[in-house]
């Protein structure tokens, strides 16, 4: 395992983990209320975990399952509501309680019409990217589609993300195009010529002012959301960048890649301040900070769910 310099006085260390948390690759993860974790896998199962001091516990499969595999999981800002999507074209909505996770609604997005999803930070709507280049937005109470957004080019939408303030929705496609929509009007606020290769990772900064874009050419670029100007650009990995997540409390960014690494970056200096190169043995599909910024999770094709804990100095 590789370690770099301390990030703003803190260092993250690997904590509890699930070595074979699922029966197949783990494709998605999100933090929920009570410090719990929701994970989704190619094994078609969605699991809820309790993160203890010494182990992950729980992990029972939720029902209904997503046929053909769970592609994406997203939670509201307070972790009390979540959504999941699968290759079966279904979006499942869930409510977190002290006792567990209750299924509240299923939305049929249509065959091949549902890929990555994003739940609005305050709940109420959920958005999904499609293979035909649209972004659909659904009312979580009625299950009705309220609007369809159309990024320029009509290419496969690989990933989407709401800004933390809920005002913006970003989408990224297989041809490298990134569009930023105004949520209230559905109008494109800006279009970023982010790359000429697929973009699989989008992450807004905690203040919603910056958008991080990770691409298949191993580049990661930070854009000013209002102007579309490049703020920082750097070569982040030795493979496709699959996921990115900002710490909500400081200028630290986590990225993951097909190169099997999880890296932490100081956004201001563009320096890699920590790298975990020996935790996963296959592609790392997702990284996510919790709401406190004190814990990070990574999940991968190796079936592993790994939690990292911040140490204070």
C-alpha cells in the first residue's frame, strides 16, 4: 500500500471491510442515515450494512432485486431516502428507518432506458441517464416522469450528478461531452468540451462552484461551473477514471480507477496526497465520502467493500 503526504493535517487509513461482500463485482455504494452503507452488485443484490468499529455487519439482501445487476445507488443529503437502478430498466426507491430499508416505489424507466441515477439532495425527484442520450427526471412521490433533458449530441449518458445545493444537474456521455442543466428551468447552463473519450465520473465541490470530470484517458479536470473555464487539470490515474467524490469539509478529492487504485488529492495544489494501491485487486467502481468527511468507502470488481477512516493529528 502506498501513502503520500498528509492531507490538511489528516491521514486516511483502511478500516473495516467486507472481503466478499457480494457474490459478484460491487458496482455501487452510498452512505445512508446512521452511518450505514448501501451497496449494489452485478449479483443483482442491494445490501444494507452497519459500519462498526471492528466489522461490517448486516448485509442482508433487500427485496425486490434488480435483474441483471445493480448499476447505481444514490441517497439524499440526509441519507434518509435512497434510489437504486439496474440493467433491468427499473428504478427502486427506498426509505431508511432505524430498523432497515423499506421499498417505497418502483419506476419502470423502460428497457435500456436506465443507467446511472442521481437522487436530488433534498429528495422529491430522481434523475437517470439513458442509452439514447436523454436525461429523464421523475417525481418520487407519483412515479411520473416530469421532464426529459437533452444534452447535445444524443450520445449514451454514462453518468449524472446533482450539485449539493440542488440547483444544477450535470450529465456526461460516451463522446466526452458534459452538460450542466439548471434544475428549475431544464435549460442548459453550460456545455463543457471535457474530453473526446467517455466520461464516467462527475463530482461537484461542496459549494457547488466546481465540477470535477474524470475520463477514460485518465485525466481529471476541474471546471468553474458558471464560466466553464478550466480551474485545474491533471493526469490522475493509469486507467479509466470510474468515480470521484469531494470531501464535504475540506479541499480533498477522492478518485478511483480501473488501475485498481484509490487516490486522494489536494484540489488546490493538484497533488496526490495519499494513494491506496494494494487494497483492491480489480477495478474500483466507486468511492464516496460520508457527510462528515471522516469516512470514505470504495467498492470494486473484486467484491470488496472497504471503509477508510480519517485520523486527526
